[in-house]
């Protein structure tokens, strides 16, 4: 109130010409503000609040797009892993060996081929912050798993060559539970990026369940409890990793993909 009265006193002291010029300046400023607020010209200057609002909307839209794309990818990978677990399990059980596990290496090639054939919906869009974070998470996971897998194979083969079976059975590295735990960690991290509580929870459950199931040999306990022939327990050990991978794929890949696709 005090400021308005003081402004009126200053305004009344102006001459008629000065008043007209003052009014034109005020009107021009109001028109400029109106144009800045309503224009679609991207080169027009924006206020700090409006800029932050636009950035937040873009990030949220990128998160939604990345969630749908990640849901499609997780669903395909989960189904591929379950299908491959059945094939590998049949081969290992029939041959009483672990030779079928080499087929796991074909999953990335199959997934890449499905993308190239257009069987997986991968819309081309500009790379966003969310996409970059998810991609770097999977790259980090792949690098760590590859290094761990190579080291474990070399260590186990050297140990088997220079030590007896008893020492090997106690000291050798169990590869599968660590890989399942790392995959559960990667899915949980992506769940945090996408702000998906279900993906976070299922990533933790899938990773921990895979690690614990292999450590306590849960599948062997279950099959012996339901009356699996004792003479075939050795064959059961060849398909045990397939059972655990299929279970993890259901909990840690397929269920999160369904939840993400329904958002």
C-alpha cells in the first residue's frame, strides 16, 4: 500500500508527455512478458523455474520410455533363459555331462538377431540420461561377470590339475551363485534408476534366492524329498544350474518386466 501511494505520487509529478512514455514502456514490458510466457519459440529466454520444470518433465518422460523398453528387453531375455535352461538341462541329463552349458553363450547372439530381425520393438529415440545410466549399469555388469568367469575357469582348472578331488571340492569357485547375485544387483540398481519398487524388491529376491539356493543345493533337497531316484542324483547335479537359472529368470526378469510394461 505504501509503495503504491509513493509510485502514484511520482507518477502524478510527471508531465503529460512523460506519463505517455511511461505508460508505453509499461505496456511494452507487459507485452514482452506475455509473449515470453506464450510463445513456442525455443530461442525465447525462460525463467529458472520454467527451465527446471521442463527438465524435470523431460527426465520423467525419459524414465517412462526407458521403463517400457527395459520391460520388453527383460521379458525377452527371461523367456530366452527359461527356454535355454530346458534345452541345456535335457542335453546335460542325456549326456551326463556339462557340455550343454556352452549354449548359454548363444543367448546374446540370439537376442541381437531378434533385434536385427525386428522381432523386438526397439524404437529409435535420442539417448537420455536415464538410457545412459541403464546402459552403463549393464556394461559394468557384463565386464565384471566376464572377468570373474574367466578368472574362475582358469583357477578351477589349475586347482583340478595340481590338487586332488577332495581339495578341489572344498576350494573351487562356485561361478553360478555369484553371477546370479551380480545380476540381481544390476536389476536392483536399474529399479532404483527407474524408481520401480517392485523391480528393486524382485531383483533382491532373485539374486539372494539364486545365491542361497546354489549354496544349500536347494534343488537337490527338493528332488530327493519328492522321491527322485538316488541313482540319478549325479545326473541331477548336471541340471541343477538350469533349475536355478530358470527360477531366477522368473523372479528377477519376467515378473519385473510385466510390472514395467503395465505402467
